[in-house]
């Protein structure tokens, strides 16, 4: 199994990224990235998965229809992942969904197989908590649009992480591949990367996943660039390293078999001490890159 999928290697149908449970060889998590030209439209069936439609660049209209009714949401979106928090739309399983964009853009479809049908909903950008996690060169920004404690889904958990150039995130390395009630939950995870250019030069970074002794004993050390995907069925993941001069973005999509939807992690015992140093250092002054807009 290949766990690092460089840009263009995860193509599927109309999607520039198409990670399904079948392709990943696991049970729950999905990620699609859809590119639409101005005036473009795409329709898909949600099937047995719930989905959040998240603009990466541009805005769109999201419509979902099923036996319970029809809902339409106008998403303002954003210029790009380094410019603003985005609004989003949740669409339930067993629905016919259409994404259309007058101006064109790129849209992430984050999905998870689920059992409950929840109502379609709009998520305003103003409701997204922007968290600053870590300090010093471990400082990063987390946009918790689909975090377990923030937005209701059946199984899906999704967040965005922005790491300033030269910093490390997903550190200390952590894992969530064992069922330990109250301490650790089993979650499959997708990382999708983008980078800020510098004077027209594309950025890059590095991603480490090391074996934990569980599952497949996933082992990855990858140079990652814009559009790349890393699959994490198990293992210690981190650090995610942004090279100096280029901010790194990644979208995390998680889901798993746990009865409780929760992000419970275990830090690597060799590196857990790093957290104790954070109170003695300031947060990187480059953060936050932006904050959520005020509620109207």
C-alpha cells in the first residue's frame, strides 16, 4: 500500500483528489477535491457517507435533496487557504448533492461513512473557532470547522492546520490507533497539503509517520508539495515540517469505528516532554494568519 500520494496520483473521475475507503483500504474516511471552472457544476450521490463541502478557493452553491426535502446553501468561500476562514455546508448520507460555482474554484469534500442521517446545515465562517496550538517553533493555527466539540456529525471530524514557514506541527508525534476508553480513539486520517509560494516559487515540507506496533505499522517519510496526500491508517504521525519561507496548510479528515465521536490521542513517550516547554515560550508572532469574522 502506498501512503504518500503525490499530486496527480489520487485522481478519480472528476476529482483531482479522490480518496475513498475502498482505495485507502480502510472503513470510514474519504476526501475529494473538486475543481470547477467558472459556471461549473458537479452532482454526486452522498451514498452511505456524510460530507462537509469546504471551499479551498472561490465560492459555490451547495444543494442537497433527499426524501426529507431540499436544502440550498450559498457559500462565500475565500480567495485561498492562507487568506481567510471559510464557511461550509454539511450534507447528509443518502442525498443527491450539487456543487456549482459562478466564479469557479476548488472545493474539498470531506466525508465519512456513517449510520445516522443528520440534517443538511450551513456552517458560517464566524462560527469556526481559530485555535493557536503550541508555542515557539511548534506554533501552528488550527481552524476547527469540523472538530468533534464544535460541529455535529455522526462520525466525521475535520480541521485545517496552518504551520508558518520553518515551524513544526503535529508535534510531539501522536497516534489514535487503539481503543482505550477516555484516553485514545481509533481514527483513520487523511492529510491534504497546500503551500504558500514565495516570489513565485512553490513551497514544500516533510511528513513523518512512524510505526506504533498497531495495524499496518505504517512507515512514511515524505517530501510533500501542494496537492499531495498522506494516508494514516495507524502509527505515530508527526512532525509535519514547513520549510523556511513557505507557510504550510493541511486539511485533516478523520473517522473511525468508535461509538463516541472524539479526537483522543496519545503522545509519543519519547517526545511528550515537549509540551511542558510551551508555557515558557511565546506563540509565533506571525500567528494567527487570520481570525474568523465576527458574528453579524
